[in-house]
């Protein structure tokens, strides 16, 4: 296995804020509203669709 050269974090990590479910929902909806690109999503979805049928055969 190849050894990864990852950065070493020396600072203390900040304490995480615990969110209530309402706050988390508000956060998710805000990010969907302002960061979600519908055109790019539709284009990606269209490219990933499969329109060729296939059959699994027993050997």
C-alpha cells in the first residue's frame, strides 16, 4: 500500500456546535437554496442514465 503524505494538524480543533434538529433543517434548506445548481444536477443526471437493457446470464 502506498504511504499517504497527509498534512499534520498541530492546532487544537475548535469545539463543534451542537445543533438542534430545527437549526440543522434550517442549515440544510439554506444550503440547498443558495448552493444547489439545478442545471448542473440535471446535466449530470442525464449523463449518468443508462438506456441499454442488460441480462445476467448463468455460467
